[in-house]
């Protein structure tokens, strides 16, 4: 075990946090209004008495951002955790499917799957993780049948007061960061460097978001609003749910055609 050098952690964060902000913007730029409208419930907007294109657009963009940011930042934190563990315990990114991190400590081989928070998956996803752990154990013991392998689900934030799950351990928040680093206070010490240039980066993101909302509002108005500006709900629902959605405004007065 090597003592953790917090300056190295800070340098890593400052050098790589821009990747998170860049991917946030890339996620926005790749979003298409037509795709996201097909995934949303138009009846809900009508039931909530939504009257403007801006309300609909802002709600779907915010929902997309919330979902994508959790995934993007979770992937970024996984990289930080692997970097820290490598510095302290000589750990490495695992080449085994479904496993993120491997390292040796006190005669044990730890295999770790890293998630953002404790409530990351449903029962099927947890069963899939357990299957990955079992497969990884078989793979590792092929070359060393006596290898003592311990499976861990690590979560970057939150808590779980019953970490022993039988087939694996679940370490969350402070316990996870201590587990990979040996530093009980690491979960607090990484907060400050994460804010490196956050104000500047967020200005770029907010500009990209504003531009996207403006484009989407214009596109929504051209496609799903009547001449007087009112939302054409039949057109929107048809686009979302009919067997053959209308392609343009010329089809607004037509009923959905079913073969």
C-alpha cells in the first residue's frame, strides 16, 4: 500500500474534469426533438394544462439532462476511483466483462463494479451483476484455483448500512472511497477539486442549453402548432402514438390512417 497523495488526485481532477463538461454539451448537441418526443407521454402535458411549446421543450430537455448527467458523471467518477486505487493499491481497469476494477489486498483479489449511487438498478440488473461476479470468479480461478476472490459493488455516494449481501459486498459513499484508498476522509477531500473551473464550464453548458431550447421551440412551433400559435394536440399525439405519424403540417387536418 502506498499513501494517497491528495495533490495527485487534485491534479487528475483538474486535468480531466473538462471531459465531463465536454460530454454534457455533446449529449445536448446529439439530442433530436423528434426522438425525445416519441419517448414522452403527450397525454401528461395535456392533463397538466401545458399551453406553450417552451414548457414542453424545457421539460423534455431538463429530463434528458438529468438522466444523462448522472450517467456521464458516474462514468467519470469510475475513472477517478480507478486512478486513486491504482496509486494506492496498484489496481487496474478490469478486462473482465461486467467488472470495472481489480486489485489485490491482504491476500484477496477484489473485483469491483462501480455505480453512481446505491439505488442504481432493479432486481434484474442486480441479478445480472451477480452473474457477472460469478463469471469473473470462474475466469480468475482458471489460472489460480486457490485465489480468494471478493466481489464488491461500489457506489460513489449514499450509504448502505448492511454491506454484506451474501454473494457480494456493497460499499457506498464514505465506505466506498475508504475501501479503494485507505483514506477515511477521501469522500470529503475530493469535493473541492471537483469544482475546478465549474463556473466557466457551466457558462458554456448553459449557452449550449439555451441555444438548443431556442432551436427546439422553433422546430416544435413549425411542426406542432396551429396558425394561431396553439398546440395542435391531435398532431402531437399522432406523431407520438399513431401507426403512421403525420410527416408535416399538410397532414394536420387529416385523421391518422390505419392500414
